[in-house]
C-alpha cells in the first residue's frame, strides 16, 4: 500500500493557480506533521512548507510565502497545497511527505504559456 | 537558514568499494539529520534517520555517523543497485534544508 498519493499536477499559465492533493493511508495521518517538497527535474530537493497535525501551525519557504497555502482535512486523510500566482520557476515535481519514511510519488507542475 | 554542504557532488566507484559521502551543516543540528537515496523518476527513499539509525529494510552496508555539524554516509561494499543520488537533510529548524546531492555511479 502506497502511503501517500499526490494528484492535481499539470500545465498552468504564469499567474495561474493549481491545487494539489495528497491522500494518505496506512499510517496515522491525523497525528503527523506533513510537508511539501519540490524538485526541479534533474535538480535537488527544496522544502516548500509544513503543517502541524491539527493545522494550527503552518510554515513556508520564503520563495512561496504569500502565494502558496498548505491545509489539511484529517477527516479525509488529505493534505493540500493551493498554489496561486504561479511563476515559471515554480515548475517542479511536488512531493508530499511525512519527512523521513513516507513520501508520495510526486506530481509534476509545469508553469508555461 | 541552515546550509547543508555535501561532498563530493559525484563519484564513480567499483562494485565492492567502500564509499563515503559527507554532509556539513552551517550550524549545530544535533543529530537531526536524514540520508536519502533517490533514483531517476522516483521519490527519495529514507536510508538513515537521527544521523545514525538505519531505516527498517535498508541493507546493513549503509551506515551513518556524526553529530552537531559533521555527518557521513558510508556504503561499506558498493553494489550495482546503489547507483543513485544521495541527499542529506536537516530537520533541526525550518526551513528544512537539503544538501545538493551526491551522484554515485558504478564503474
């Protein structure tokens, strides 16, 4: 069983919006701090942000603060990443993760006109 | 932000060789250090957590050492399936940060 499955990636124009989802299974999602990490194809890993277990504390990387919003629905075992005002340099594979052992398979977001 | 500096950025070694990758943090991170292996098109796979603890299911040829600012990942006897890129990551403070990666190739 795959513990984390992302969805919602795709092609979007600069300035556009996209919402990623990450459905969790097989572990205690509601007690887990969750993260988003991105990776430009062929490049290294960059942390995007994290949310604590009940959603009351959220922290973002400087490069996305004010444009991206992380949220969660513990009843649905789902993590979200709302991405607004997208730029070309946001193009990347986006992973959700419980940092450490649980990572999703990634979803590709391409920002291009 | 805590900078994580990995070296080397790439290496080529033969099957059976001992391989060492280092990771230096720009400030104290205790043992809040993970090591991952990533193969093309795949998500990172956890190898080591807490700087020295081997994740369940990971072969014992992988080991981690270090604390505070200096850390090492060692592969005691390189196997063909170890061809991958390896990353360190600190979780001592946000923003969480990763090393730049070490690409390991098999001669």
